[in-house]
């Protein structure tokens, strides 16, 4: 049976018995139809094949951080551009590491900031919908009543490797830790521990994508965008680190 190589939402390739329905350009982070005239011209010029990827559907391409092609998917492109231009809604929530700012686009959580006062200009407050649900789940987490999260996520930035790291970090179980090197090895990039650390530091949705559960090779609490004190408190809260 013929096998096809597709790209999943975590940017990792996988084998499929069904061909992809959409093509993409890995470097430009653009997806489009298989018959896209722009892609056809690029293929004819050469040098495009190495960056050519395929997706099962639009949802997978979007989750992987690709945006629609303006040439072959004009309606989808306009929708994407309008969404990018929209001011994110916000709400706040109390957690074991202080009050956090949650930002979302109405359908998904896009960002969590450690400074609750860092509200973007023009951002209206909204305490219902996906932001209300995210806040509720974080309150349950703070109360020790929740160990996993079920909130749609849509980070507004991130390259392919970063999104692969974030997808792996999102699966680290509550109450456990892993190392940058172990994540690099799991991603078939054993020499990329520093790159994993950099991607972890750029994680736009901390706590829900639990980058605090990634530690140094010898157990050191190295690196955390919110500061090492917050990282320690989160690990103590989850029982992965003895309180001191």
C-alpha cells in the first residue's frame, strides 16, 4: 500500500495511507491547494521541493502555524488577516504564582502573561467564552482540583521547531519533570538541548503548556520566563519538588 508523508499539528511528519489535501511551504509557513498556481511557478523555478510539505486538512495546517495562501485561498486568507488584525480579548485569574493575564481571540486562548497589568492597547475585557473557561480551569488547578487542561489554543507566533517543542511540553504529566536534553532526543534532535531551551522560553501559554516542568540535566531549575521563584512554586504546588 502506498504511503504518504504528511505534517501533523505538532509539525512532526508521519506516514499516511491517504494523500494530503493541501500543500505548504515549510520556510514561508504558507499552505494552499495542491493546484496552487503560485506553488506551481515556484516548483518550475526549482529550489521549492525541499520546503514542500503536505497536510491532511486545513485545521492541521493552521494548528501547525501555517497561514493560507492569498492566491489560491483568498477567502481563507482574508479571514486570517482580519483575525490577526483584531485586538485580543483579555481576562485575569489568580494562580499559585499571582494574578495572570489571559489573552484570546474569541475561539482560542492565545497568550498568558505573568504581569496582569500588561493589557494590550484596545483589548476589551471578556470573562466568558474561551477566556472564562480557561480562567475556571486555572482556578481549579490553583485549588488542587485539576491536573490537566482542555482549552483550545492558538499561539500567534512560533516556528515549526518551537511548535514541536510546545506540543511535547504540553504532554508532560502533572507532578513530573523532564529535561531539555530528553525533549531534544524525543524530537530526534539530540544535539538541540539549547534550542529546546530557547523554544521553551518563548512559550506564549505557560501553565497550560507547562514549560515549568522542564528542568536542567542535573535537576537545576534553569530558565523560566516568569522567574525561577515562580517555577519553584509551581513545581512545589504539583508535588514535583519538595517545598523549602
